[in-house]
C-alpha cells in the first residue's frame, strides 16, 4: 500500500487532517501582528552638543573631532556623519541594520562620557538620542491657534500633552517642534555704558541673585521638617527689579539697562500648519513597535486631548504614515480575494465541471490558511510582503490540486471506477507533487538566508510562500484524492460544458502533438535558439534601468528649501508664505506642514499632503513635477521636492546622495564638488541637484590687537566674555516656573547687533576700573567659510544631493556619477553614498546573486530526486527562456529592475521548473513502463501533460491580473512583481512546451538501452 492509499481508504482521517490544518491556521492568523514590513531595527544615534556663539571651525576642532573619534570606536556602526556649524555640533552614527538599539545607545553614551573632560568649559553637555525606524516620524500632530503665541502652546504641550503621548505603549519619543520659554534679558549697550556697567557684571548679578538653594531640613528628637529658601526668582517682574548697582544712594535695577521679557529660547526657528504658526508633536516609534498599533493608540488618545485644550487652541493631523500602510494592506487583501476568485473561475472553465472545480476551491484556501500556522511558528507578521506572498501562492498552490484532480479525472475518463481512479491517480502524482513542493521550497530558501535590508524584508516573504506550498503539498496528497473520488462524475456522465472542455483540450493536444513532432525534427535549431536567448539575457539585464524599489503614491510629497547663507527666520517666513500660496493653487492639495530653521538656520523642510487617492483624479507622480515647477518660481529659495522613501531604513534626505570625501581642506573640496555639480546638472539626469554645503557663508572676523589689550589693562578673556555675553545667546542659569526649569539668556537686542559696527560701542572694564570701548582693541576682516563643516567617517565631505529626472532610474544616475567621479576627482578623494542610493549600492545586486544560488540549489535538489545529473538540466532549460520573456518588458521600460522584479524572476525558477518536472518525470515513466523511445516518450508525455501545464500556468497568470490592474497605495510594487511573473511564465510555458522536449530528446537518458543491450546479448 502506498502512502496516498491510506487517505483514500480512510476519508475521515483525511478530513480530520484538513480540519486540524484549518483550525490551527485560523487561530494563528488571528494571533499574528499586522505591520507594513517585517520587523527590523534601523537605528541612528545622534549626539548634539551646543557651544553657544562658537564658530564652526572652533566647534569642529574642540567638540566634533574628539567626540567622533571616540564614537567611531563603537561596534556596529555602518557610517558616521558629523556637522559642525556655528554654535552646535551634530554627530550621527548610522548603525548596521538590526543592530540592537539599546546596545548602540549604551556603548556610544560610554564613548561620549569618556570625552566630557576634553570639551570646552563653555560648551553644554552632549545630548544623546536614539532613533529607530524612518528618519521621518510616524505622525506629525499640529497644534495651532490664532490667539495663543507659539511659546505658550509649546509650554502647554510640554506639561500636558507630551507626557500623555509618551506614556502610550510603542511610542519611543514625542518630539516637540516649537518654542520653549526662556527669560530673555535684552541688554542695551548704550545704557550699560552710561551707567558704568559691563555685561560681565550683569551676568554676575544674575548668577548671584537667581540661586537655587538646597538648604536641607531642621530636625529635633521626634520631628523633621524640610526647608525651602526662596533664593531664586521666577517672575519677569522680579528679574526687572534686580539691583545691579547702587550709585550715590540710587539703585540701578536690571530694568534700567535691559528689557526683560518671558520669551523664546530660540528665535531662529518656527513651524507652520497650512500657513499658520504651529507647534508640532512628532511621534517616533520605540524599537520593535508596531506602527499600526501605535498610530491607532495615538488617534484614540487625540479626542480626549482635544477636549481638554485651552480655548482657541486647535489640533490637526497633517501627516500620518499609518494611513498609507493601512490602505496598502487593504489593497493587497482586496487583490488577494480578487485573484482567488479569478483563479477558481478559470479552473472551472478549464475543467468544464463544477464538481471537479470543488477540489481546488477547497484546497487553495485551506493551504493558504494553514500556511499561517507555520508563519506564526516562525514569528512572522501579516505585512505587505507576506500578503504579496499569499497572492503569488494562489497560483502556486492551485497547481497541486489541479494536477491531482486532472489526473484522477483522466483515469475516470478511461473507464476506471472513481475509487480506483483516485488510488491510481494519486500514486502517479505523489512523486511529482513532492518533487514540485521541494523544488519551490528550495527556490525560496536562499532568499530566507540573505543578509542586509533585502534579506530582512524578504525572509518572511520567502518562508511564508514556502510554508504555504508545503501545506499545499500535504493537502494535495491527503484531501484532494478523497475529494476527487467523491465529487467527480463516473465515466460517461459528463455534462455538456464538460464535454466541450474535453473536446477542446483533446483537439488542442492533437494539434500540439503534430506541431511538436515537426519542431523536434530540427533539434539543432532548438539548441541554437536556446543559446541565443541565453546571450540576449545578458544584454537585456545590462540595458535595463535599475533601482532598489519603485516610488509609490503615498499621498505626500516632501520639500526641502535652502535660502542664502545670510538668511534668517524673517527671510524664511517671507518666502515660506509664498510657497504656501503656491501650494494652494495645485490640484489634489489638502494641507501642508512647514518647519523653518529646524534642520539649519537657512532651511525649510515640510510636506505637501494630497487628498486621499479615492478623492483625487491626479496621482502623486503627476503632482510632483507641477509642485517642483511652482517651487522653482520661488526666487528666494532653492527648493527640491521628493517622495517619501519606498523602503524603510533609508536614513532620510533627498533620494540621491553622492558623498565626496577627502583629507584636504574644504576650499579644495568645494572646487572639486562645483566642477562635478556643473557637469551633472548639464547631463539631463537630474530634475534637481545641489551641494549639501556652500563655500560662501560670509563671516566677519574680529581681529583683536593683543598689544593694545595689554596696554589698556585688559585680557583676551575680558574681550571674549563681553562679546559672548552680548552676542552668543548662551544661558546664564535657570529659573523655576510652575515646577519646570527654563533658561535665563542675556543678549543685546537686535538693533544693537544689526551690523558689525555696533560692536565698537560695547564696553569692557579695564584693570584700572575704567570702561574701555571695544573700538580701541578690535578691527574687522571679511571672509567666507563653508556653510557648515561636514564630515563622513571622519573625513571632510560634501554631498551632491538631488532628485533624478522622471524616467531616469537611480541605478543609471549612480553609474553616471561614478564615471564622472572617475574622470574628475584628483588624487586623495573618495566617494560613498547615503540614503536611498546607499541602499541600492549595498543591496542592488544581492537578489541577482540569490537568483543564481536558487538555481544551483534547485538543480541539486532535482538531481537528488531524479538520481540524475541530466534530468535537472533538462527541467531547468526553460528558466532562461522565461527570464528572457520577463526581461523584454523591463528593457522596454514598462518596469525597472528592482527588488520586486528580481523576486519575480526567482519565483519563475520554481514555477517553470514545475512544468518541466511534469514532462520529464512522465517521459521517464513512459520509457520504463511502456518501452517507448526517448523521442516517443518526450512527445507523448508533453501531449498528455499539456492540459495540466496550461491550467496551472494560466491559473498563476490570471492570479497576477489584479496585480497588473492594481491602483492605489502600493500599486507600483505589486505591478512590478505581477508583470514579471505573468510575462515570464507566459513565455516560459510556451518555450517549455516546445524547447524542453527537444532538449529531452538530445540529452535525456535512454532508459530502455540496458534492456535492448541485454536482449541483444
């Protein structure tokens, strides 16, 4: 008794096995998480150090350099970037994918702590933050008001809303983009000088009279009482009344020499929502958190928050990445259902019998649901890629059921009883089904063991597909024969439509037999054709456009604008208002957000949000060029528009980022970058391209006459401290307001620092006690410097960043820039990538290597199954032919060579191999059992297996139709994989039916040769 006989003899056992698969699958599906992509950790650790008033050169030399040298010693760093600009140092360590975020943070904290004593005394303590996931937050929540100032809104959010949101499970951080309160002491240098007071004396007064005293407690034998001394001050009026000096019985108070106000800590940045000033809360994910769950919790919390807001304060949600995720998942689920229905209809049309169609109609959903059990055991989630695997699985798992029911049906039509037909048909199909199942598992196994981003993303895709195929094989060998024995009609009782289908396939088989007999009579032509196709594939791959993943319509276009190096917040607000006006004229516009001065003092960053895809007739891809055209008309800013990255872990920024590195100075680096920038802008490859920094930031150098300083009884420290106090915007100490600490910041008001000549009227006290104007000891010189001093892996760097021209693939742009660099860069210069272009450089060819590895693995598996080195080669001869069929459309520009098309090509290996297995295995059987020659067996096996091959191929092709017709979120990636599989399988099936038999005749073993030799002897 064969294995399959057990289940035909015991139908209840077969039913129980299937019911257990169903129950475990349903329960597992209910327990699985729903995500956009498989869980992965992409961590960036940022070390920010403020050094108020310091020049970029000073910051780089005394803050950035020692810190990044220490940080570079930490493990798990992919690359290190550093930006030194006036008053601040920002170092970012981009960690290797899936490197533990907590380990990264703790190790870098230790490295930074080891350098704290090496930093200048005036610099603040480094602030270390860890960010896991996309550089763009999951959600941006806007709080805006027509009546409340931004500082007041920010303070309310800090005290009330931010703690509520940060307490939610999965929220790693709720970042505030607003203006924090500070006590601003706006000094008047004229009044200071007239009253014989220096800035240092004002600072000393603030420090001495705003003192936080921890005085302890009083204690007796039985009681202890805490003490609180009000040695500090917390009210603007108290600050104004501070006594600075007494002159002839007259008290000089702080209000006599300065305007004191409760203002903002930083007046160089502000945020806007739809043209109105706003404060944003950016919701960032905790490591491992599910974005859909977190977004749902935040949205559920917002109504309660809104109900408690002060009068006049409004809240909106201009950006929520989870909306696209949910819409994408829903679209794939709809596609899954559509594909399932279409496949079942096609099966019915091919079989001509509702009864026969029952078998795959039960087997397919059962296999897919059962696959969920194995997915849960492996710790997988329901995400876009596992759902996409299910769509592909429909066309794969239906094959087993079709092959089984078609073979049993063939035995019934030959006059066998249904029970006997089920026994015999299952026996014949057991080996091919096992071979096809193991073949498909072998195809996808190499993907599951890949590293890097592609491996992290597609491991679940590959193993989910393999799990479903395994369950399908179990169902085909246990339940399908039982169903066939019970639902198929006996011979001679076929319905009219079934007879029509039988007649059609019989005529088709006879026509095919005649055509095949004619084709295999010219075997050299078949061989030359196969070789020609193989050579053509190389050229098609070479000339195809490549990118890591296609951009999707995510309903938002980001923009980044850069003003002149001298631009301040007033400048940005003026041109930001013009940008907003232009936004509102474009079709599809719903709302926008804008952050001014947040990324750099002269930069604007924000998002142009479109209406939901169901409510607009224009796509994001059509809007983006229109938006870029409008932004080009904003004369005061250089603006780039770009889509949200299609894949996680890109690192943010513009899509294309080409890094130039050198140990030389920035002046030479800038000259080389300018030369490359000019050439690249003339190439037509970019719609926008710029340097990350410009060497045109005007700087006024203050030259101090050291000898004159000494003659006047001054010190360099006196001069430096005076300038720092008047201009540096550094805090003196903090004051307490309603349980929170805020900075006290003395600085001259804007009219007294509007140009360099105002500095001459600042005074410093000499050793003799007399006031000396700085005009006597300083002079000015004008020079330019880099807008910021950027470094990449501790080398000076400039990044050429931009957006490729529509229709120009990222791979082509990268190849062009690498060639240009090879022609342009002098000795001592190097190149690297950041952002999406770095992902492509690191991962772009990973799947192509996996393609060849899958081909090798499947060859070895087939060799073991067939106990032959020849048969696997014959089976796989159609793979290059199917790949060529798919590559035709990629070369024509219908799609690009990306991770989705490459996964489609790998899928083709297994799918096309299944057809080859059906022919080769049956041809070998015909040689052994019926004594046919190699030629006769090849022709007969191909003709008999024609119907199941056409049905299985057609089933998978029509399963791809919903992917080809997809619209809405995620449609582009679904189209890419659907196009590859459908076209490749279409061509591959045709070539399998004609080319494979020819190669079988040329290469297959003659199984009757030993018998004939024995008879002859």
